[in-house]
């Protein structure tokens, strides 16, 4: 069985990976936002249903990324609670 120090170190290593994933999520959200702006500029004034659908899909993707990010925040809090109780 691993010692408390080993468990804490393993959890901290995993949390570092979560931090890296959070940074990737934030970068993806930024890129999607930039894509939305580019799409809006390129198709300004278009009333085409496909354009509206594309915007809606990108907004949905942004929301899903935000939901994923929030899930990682909760996971980090739970991991910290666990290690604090060791």
C-alpha cells in the first residue's frame, strides 16, 4: 500500500494534468470565439439558415467546453478534499 506522501504526490501529478487540460480547454474556447467572429465577418448580412445553424453549433460547442471546464474544477476541489483528509 502506498504511503500518504506517495498518494498526495500521485494526486498532485494528476492535478497537474488537469491544469494542462484546463489550459487546452481555454485555448479551444478562444479559438472557437475567434472562428465565430471570422464567420460573422465573412457572412455578414447573410440570412441563410446554414449560417445561423453554424453559429448555433459553435455556441453550443463553447458551452460544452465551459461545462467540461467546470467539471474539471469540481474534480480538483474533490481531489483536494480527499488529500486534505489523508
